[in-house]
């Protein structure tokens, strides 16, 4: 029983991690070795792909920084809007709440690619192009419905008595959110934040159309440029190295917040 | 003094609470007694400011309360679920309200230590609520209400989540901590025994309206309506089915064996310790009789009662018919 379970877990891990390991190996393999099997094992390895990326113009870490700024800004902006809104919605009457939930759900399911032309027009009209701060606006708008849905459920899970008791202790709305309610739904806020950050990190069509200056590109756009930089060859090595570098911050973020989520779950026991 | 006049609350078109008139004097404890869904908890939430009434007025110490937000009403409320903040230690639970009111740290510490002493949880100060027993949690909730130094206490079924033994232990605590203070206390419960034991006066609620307000003795000896007669007093009152134009009730403790009385057959026997409850079948219907523990009933026996112990009610309106 136990042995077969660990076997299954191993298989599952290999299944899901293999593409990434492949990518990692590729990123350290010299371009020649990638297309030829005749090169001896000890001569296949190189750091050239990383060196090229980091010494490019602009250097690759610039894109990482751009994406981090956009992702962080989007996450903060979305949570600032979504947390109070979700609290308000969660305390509405059940009939109103379900109507709003369906509307928000529909918005969350809407294929946002259909919006990018209209958004481009807006960017031109209000001169929001080529600004990392401005691009967080459409991102926050697009991430808001999902964040709302997740956070409404989280607030609904808290007993109303807690909010009422805090009111009678003399806590105003902001104090209640800050000192009582938000600490109790930290796990939900953390996981929602990760999802928002991921969305901003991965977003392509809007970033492609809103940002054109070389030093302002976000990761997905920059990586697409690497992949399409030559019509005669596919730069597998450089592309793999870019993927690895682009995943590292996310990996760190998830590991960091995972601890918080687990801690939040174990002392969660919301019922007093 | 807390004064409710013509207080009413509805959800949609349905009135949860209507025409509630009640005065709770300084130092007095009034119990709101009724079955679940009778509107008693809604009344408390209106007074606390957690919900707004659709009609009527609330006055505390002569000043109207309506319009003042719940945060500023100075009300000590204890919830059935305790509503302790699960992420804070006992000390921080007690501290939160004081901190918000901007009290100096040294004063806060002093007052919290005093209250921890009163509720006898000095050693548990650094524990989280989920590490405490039900009785301890309830004491923290009481302590939090005490620290608020309120003008009125509202207790919403404070003991219904506790088992019978803990309830017996907590009752004197409640009396010592809260009921003996000068503040008016409104105590919501569905347990008539608890209401009788703790309250100076009891208001019986049914379907959002007051059936009767009176001392425990008045409710027991002179119930104004059939509902009150049935709700107050355990074991429950017997209803005789001998007459059609009045509903006659007689309490089990007012029946006594009498060879010349109404003929009955014993169909059940319940042992209560110091007394016993006999379940009887007679022409007047099923009767319960409370009698002393050493009484040995034969299968058939006679039962009688004195007419002044009978309670008469109008079968349609449910109002009391006895001359008072």
C-alpha cells in the first residue's frame, strides 16, 4: 500500500517535472550539442546562454525587474480593491449576493483577448502606452473578478458574530478589516495574491500592444522576441535559459507564501 | 435605565419583532424568554446597533440610542458562540477594545490583569481561544464585556453551548460578575429554568410579540396566556380535556393522590431523585403528577387538586379567564 503510493507519487512528480528538467538541461547545453549527438559528454555543457542573456542590451534581468514591478503593482492594486469590496459583498443579503456572484463569475469567464484592441485604443487616448505603472490598471481590472470570487467565499466563511463583536469593541470598519478579519483570511489573501501575480507575470497580448520600448518589455514579450530573433535558427538554448530565469522568481514566491498558507491553515480554526 | 418603546423590525414584509415595550431598571436583570425564532435575539441586535429597527425607539439613561453607530454605544454583549477572536491570545482578545480606545499601555495592562483575576484565567492569559474549554471561553467573553465598562449588558444565550454541569458552575459566576453590578442586564434565553434562576423579571416572547412580562413568580402562578402557562414551569402543565368553552391547566406539582378523586391508571413512572413523576391516564386525558419519592403507587389510583390551582384560559384567544 505504502510502497505503491510512493511509486505513484514518484511517477506523478516525474510526469509534471520532466519538461522543466528538460528545459534546465537544455539551458546548460551548448548550441552545437543541442543539434548533434557526436559531441562527448564532458564537452556538451556551457554557461554561454546565460552569459549572452545577461549581457544583452538591455540585460535579461531588466525584463525580470519589469515583470516583478508590474506583477507586484497589479497584486497590490487588485487586493486593495478586492478585499474591501469582497467584505461588503459578503455581508449583503443572500439573494443580492448570488446575483452579484453570477455577474462577477461571468466577467471572470469572459475571454479578455477580445478586449485588447479596445484597451489599445484607450491606451492611445489616455497616453498610457509604454508605462509599467499604467499597464497595471488593465491587469488589475482583469484580475479583479476572480479575486472577488475567491475573497467573497473567504469572508463568507467567517462567522458574522466575529465582525459584530469587533464592532461592539469599538472597532471601525478599517480597524475591523485590519485587525480582525484580514488576519483570519490570510491564507485566502495569500493564494489570491499569487494567482493575481501569476496572471500579470504570464500576460501576453496586452503587454505586447501596450509596451514597445525595449527596456520596458515584460518577460513573456521578451521571451517571444528571443524565440523569434532569427529566421534561420531556433535558439533553443537561449530560450530555455530565459524560461529558467523567468521561473525562478515565481518559484521563490510560491515557496515563500506556501509556508504562510500552511501556517494559516493550521492555526485557522475560525470558530471561536 | 434601558427603555424600549414600540420597537419593531421586519425582514421584507414579515415582522420579526413588533410593538416591544420594555423597561430595564438600573441593577435589574430582565430575561427575554421564548422559543427559537421568536425575535428575542433580534431585539438584542437592535439595542446593540447591529441592526436598525423599522419602528420604535430605544433609550439608554434617558438618551436616544438610535443614530449612534454600534461602535460607540458602550454595550457589553456576550454572544452564544462567544465570538472570541481566534487569532489572538486571551490577553490580546481583552486588549483589543482598550487599545482602540487609545488607553495607555500601563493602564491597559493593569485593568486586564484585574479582569483576568476576576474571571480566574490568569494562567491562561497567553493561550489562544481554541486551547480553552467551553467554560473558559465563556469567561473570556464575559471578561471582554466587563472591560468595556458598558452602560448595559446584553447576554445572548450565553450558556446554551455549555453542558449542564458547566452551566451550574457558571451561573454563580454570572451573578457575581455581571448581575450584581449597577448596569441593566437583558438576558436572552430559551431555557425557562435559566430565566427563572437569574432574572428579576421575565418577558415571554412569541412570534415577535410579548405575551407577558412579570416576575418569575407571576409567570408561574398567574400566567396571562395559555402559551406562557405551557412554556413556563417544568414538568409541563397538564391540560384537561373535560370542558369545551375553557381550557383548563393544572400543574403536575399541584396534583395529589386522593382515593375520592379522579380515577386514573398509572402508565409510566419517571424517577427525579427527590421526587418522582407519574404518568397517568384518566377521563380528563393524560396527566403528569409530581409526588414524593417514597410514594408507592398502585396501578389504579385517585387524584385530586384544589380548584384555586387551576388555570383557565379562553380556548380561542388564549387569554387568562381566572378572576385574579
